[in-house]
C-alpha cells in the first residue's frame, strides 16, 4: 500500500512539473514576403498568418515550439515571366496569392530575461493557389515548400511578440527547371499562451 501511494505521489509530481512547462496558445501577424526568381518583381508584398502553437519546456534554457499556421503570401508577376514562358501566361493575371498550411518546429533558447532566440525547419503544404496563372490550367507551383526560420521571441507573461525571417530552401516552380523560385518572408506576430 505504501509503495502504491509513493508511486502515485511521484506520478502526480512529475505530471505537475511537465504541465508547468507546457503551454498552448494562439498567434496572428503579418508576412512581408516575396518570391525570388526572375519571373517575379523584386519587391516585398504583404500577407498574413494565423494559427496556434505549443511550448514544451526542455529544462531552464530550451523550449520546443511546434506551430500550425495558415500563411498567405502575395506576389506580383514581372513582365519577364512572359519572356521565359512564352504563350503560357494569361495576360489578365499579374497578382499571385499562395496559401500554405505551415508547420514550423522551433527550438527556443533563453538568451536573457524574456528574450528567446528561435531557429528551426518549416514544412509548408500549398492548400490554395492561382491555378489559372497558366492558360492551360496546369499548376505553376509545387504542392510543398521546405524552409528554415530564425528569429527572436519576447515573452511578457502570457503574451508573445515574435519577429523572424523565413527562407525557402527548395524550388517551388512546378512548370520546369528553367527558373528557380523560392519563398522568403519576414514575419511579425503577437500571441497569447493559454
């Protein structure tokens, strides 16, 4: 009986310690993004992101932070698109919106006070795009994207303020390998841990 009581007490203490280092929350913010490639204008455009996150404590200095985000990227097709892909481009289409379900997995390192450095990979699944970018109706963009993220997060009680840079590592051009397209973005967001 005494062993069972001690085991139950140990389980309760461990679960309490784990729950003290676990939080979930919601976040939203702005994307300042562009697609690199000679077919797109060399300018940043604005989009948004919204989603949720979890924080899993890994000791005093490290936190694992998986997220699920809806990301919208906007860009403008350059006139050189018509030169690269002759007779394939619809003349009435110049704005492009790409919507991704993004899953970043970040490792947070406590630098000093409420300031944390963040870094990690992100997988993006294209869930919506301008499918009529090309006259023949073929998809112009690959269905997935792989990126790396780095940034800073400030924790103020339950509030989170984050700024980070996202750089795409793979070519998202699904037409051919003639021109390489890569996403990049600056993300600024606010979140609330529950």
